[in-house]
């Protein structure tokens, strides 16, 4: 690392609060540990967990950087001991546990993937957090099978546009909800069979109608709260409801008799605190199953807007407004 700078620009969280607490700073370069690579960051994705961390409601896992940013794309600048998969100069995108809002970021080598052919750094930086999350929850936890159907709540979000495209490319029947007619139209363009405006339509009734009363096999939910009882009515017998966030609150009231009678499964997960080995297994499945679909153009990154790193506050303000369709990305 002798030819690398000793300092880097980054964005710190000065204190819990609104977007204004995101503060430009300078820090020493992180040194890659054994099994890690140091990436010269070209772009970093902005995600809802970054907002929650900034507000003080999403603690940093032990040992992770306190800087926000969970996904990056760029070039390998250095390799730690025991790294054999990558070499300096390789173009990668990676899932990280923090530290993405910076010129350089250390990442576990096993959580890095090659930038798919034909993609820009901005497009590549939009992939890891949502693709790891969707695969882990929709396919590993909920076990969505060929021929089954999926309902994506919040279909125009970063997670949503990924889930719709991935499931449609895999041959699943996909439904989505979104908060405006414009967002619903975007979901249809991405491969949803039907998109429901949750502000003007009853999504439970619409799903039952669209499926002939059967319901969907899997629901990917980031809303929680009072959505959960209605989601049970959207599920087919043996259906699975998987939670990845709770924008409407972490508590709800459910009819246990309905769960028992219809053999429903409720599950959920958070990805950030899971060990490297767990995330490495997801990376391998993505490279084998999903990366070819991206390179074939059957799944494409959806970038709403990119911002220079120094404008991270504006990116967070837009994220909180929920006016975006797809991903927000910071560039360096």
C-alpha cells in the first residue's frame, strides 16, 4: 500500500439526526485485514439502513466501520493476506458492513463480485445490498419456487425494483404495490403482472381478485405494522410472509388460528450482522444464478439519481421523501 495516499475523504455521521448531520471529513485509509480487499471507491449505494443509522436507530455491528454505506463499486487497490480471488486493478462491487461513503473501503473478499459486463460503476454500486437481500429472503428464507407467485410491497424502492426483476426473470408471477400511478407504471415496465396503488386500492382485495381467490405464495414486506394482518389474507395456503423492515412499526396483531388453519409461515431477517461465510454463500449463488441474467440484459439496474459524495445530505433527503423510483448512488 506504499503507493496509496494515507488520507481519504469520507462522510461521517456527526450525531444522530436529520440529513444535516452528514459531515464531510478526512480519515486515514483503512488497511485490509486477512481475507479483505481495499477498494478505491468509484460509487456507493444509498440505502434505507443508512438513513436509520444516521438517525441513531440502526447500531453498527461490532468491528464494522462507523461510516455509513453498505455497498460499493470500484477497483481493487490492495489485497490483504490470504486473498487469492482478486488482484489489484480488478473491477468489483461489494457488500460491506459500513464505510462505503468514502474514497477507499475495506471489504471481505468473499463478499465482492465482479462488475457485470457492460455496467458502469454507478450501476454496479446499486447492486449488492438489494440483490443480496432479495436473494437471501425471497429464495433462501421464503423458498420461492419455479411457478410460484410473489407480492413485492414497495415495488418502486431499491429492494422492490430488484425483487420484481429477479423474480420475473426467474419465471415467477410477480405483483407489486406502490404509492402512485407513476410508480405502479414503473413496476409494470420492470415485469410485474399487476401493480396496485396502495393509496387508492385495497391491495388484499386486488391480489385475491388477480389470483382467482388463491392468493400469492410469497410476500416480501418492508412495511410491517398494520399491513401484516391484511397480508395474511393475500397469502395462498402454505404461503410465506418474509419481513425485511417495518416502516409502519415493528408490532402488529395477527389471527393465530388463520396461521394454523392455512399452514402459513412468517419469517424475516437482517443481513448486516450476519457473518462473512453467510454472505459469501449468497455471493456465490448470485454470481451463478443472477449475474448471467444481468449480463444478458434481462435484469437491469434502475438508477433514479446519482449525487457527488459531498452531496450525501441531498441524497438522504430524497431517500426520506420516497419520491424516487429505484436506487440513489453517491459518486466519487
